């Protein structure tokens, strides 16, 4: 078993190549427990919970589970086509650690977005077999009618799809604001469902995935780590 060195730990945490990590240490920019590390090959008896890199505290956790309040105008892609990437809002080193979006939100949709570098976690959340409900608040162009509510709950067939899509839950908050839960998450699903009943979504926010609610204290574009209890909701 390889010994854990400072250089190797920094590399695993996404601080670049081994050469870059050695340069960080030799520049006096890395400290553990208040002690500046001088030798990049110094062996660690156990992994510290916190490092200090360039004056900032850095968690040494290698499993990433994040919640973001995604703003509009950002794509959930490492290679965006028409907008900025949500990854531009995050520390670049996390991309080196394999961070990916858990599902996607369209560029014109804001709200709860999960990100992780753990494939099993991503699969559990995304898998249609799990039936994980995604809940949105949709502001509509026109007042919703009882007939529209009934049709959405019964299911609508969208163009290019083989089976109807059903509003698993649909709650009217006001004439033009509704809360809708779906189980799939195909391209523009909520917007297309309302278009199918002759209405139009003007604003769309995802507020929950399963039992996990968007943290109301997060400003748009802000993120935080999931707590162990929140991660356990999907295990």
C-alpha cells in the first residue's frame, strides 16, 4: 500500500499534477495544523481533516455531495454550448476530482441542483426505477383551469414520446402559480406538459428532489455540502 504523502494528497484533491503540487508545497503555500509543510514527500500517518492551501482552509474529503441553488442562464455541462457552465460557479479543483451534475436543469430553469463525484449516488438519484419525485414551482402565463389540472394528472402525450407523462402531484398555489411533481425528468418536461394543455411556463424553479428540499438560505449561484443525513436520504 502506497504511503500517503502531502504531494499525493494534494493531487487527489484536485490541485493539479504532482509537479504542480510539489511546487505549491515548496512555495510555502501548504500548512497542516498551523505548520507550514516544506517537503512535498512528507508522509502522513493519517489524513488530516483540513489543509491550509494559499491561506484558505480546504477539506480533505474526497467524496463530494453538493447542493446548488442554480441560477438561470447556466448549463449543466462541462462543455456548454450557449451559456456559462454551472461548474464556473465552483472551485476548479473539484472538476479535477470528477464532479458531475446529478441530472440536469435547463438553462432557463433555476433551483435545486445536486452535484457529486460518486457514481453510485448519481445513479440512485437519476434512476427511473427509483421513482424519485422532482418537485417544481411553475409560474404560468395564464390562470390554470380545473380541466388543465385534470388532464395533467391523467397524463399527457408529448411529441416524440411513446408514453404519457403524469403530474404525480399538482397543487394550485394561486391562479398562475402551481407546484408540480414529476418522476422522469426528460428534456423540458414540465414546460412541454403545460404547453400540451394550452398554457405556458414563464418561470420554473425546482424546489425538491425526493425528500430533499432546496436550502432557502442559499442565494442563486451559491452552494453547500450536503450533510450526512441528507446524503442518506438517497441511500
